[in-house]
C-alpha cells in the first residue's frame, strides 16, 4: 500500500512539473529531461510512468479537464457571482493559463487533444444553457458566446498582465487588482439586469 502511495505521489510531482514546464516553454519547447529535473526524478523513471512527452501532456490535459468539470457543481447561477467565481479560480492554476497563451501564440494547426477539450467546453456550455433554462441567466443569451465572454472577462486581464498594468497601473496578481476586478465584474453583470439600475460610477441605486 505504501508503495502505491509513493508511486501516486511521484506521478503527481511529475505532472505538476510538466505543467510548469509547458507554461514556461509551450508544448513544442518543453523537454522531458527538464520535467524530470523539476520533479526530482530521473528520465528513466519518468518514462516508466509516462511513455513520453505526448503521453505526459495527455495526462495533464485530462487532469485539467477533470478539475474544470468538477468546478461546475459548485458554480453559482447568477452572472455576477459566476464571473467572480471563475475569476478567482484562475489564481489556483496560473501555470495552465500561461500554457494556453503559449499555445495560442505558437500553434496554427489545431490544439493537442483538441477533441477531448472540445467535449469539456461543450459540457461547460451546456451548464450555462441549463442555468438559462432555470432563469439564473438571461435565457436569450447564446451560451456558446456567453462562455467566450466569461473566458474573456476573467482570463484576459491575468493572461495579458502587461496590458492590465498599462491600463490600470496594477499587477493582476495583486490583492488590490483582484478586489477591484471582482467589484467591476459584479457591477458589469448588473447591466444585464437593466443598466438604469446602475449609476455611471458602478454604484447601485
């Protein structure tokens, strides 16, 4: 039993190291040897647990998909709360967000494991559709485009930190920015309930 737990811990360290490596260098630039050094294991042991970089990347993606789908169960229904929820969840996984920016910049022939990732996004879209049917979200909003808007409003300020700094003068990882952006998202969402109920400065009547 102890040997099994040790193996699971070792696999976990390797996956965490792989996420950091992919975040810093992208999929193409990541090296198995470097991942092994980060994890504190030799290359032979890494190949024992994972057949190669592609298999390791598949493990990373599958874990990320599982994490994201797991978040749906606890996600709020109202738009403002939903935006704040997903914004804060980003800070638990900044390395994966950085990998996605690498991927967007460097690949034009499709994303690795694109079909599996499409299915994960479709599940998230369906969750939004169900929230619209229940009346938690405006039913006339296309859930596909709403999902894109959620990505944009929550991930963009963090993924493009230099734009955030130039625009607001704040670092997106600072507590001050996180608090200010959560407040903005809350006020922004109220516009969907009728902009006349929100003052120009974002203060509710």
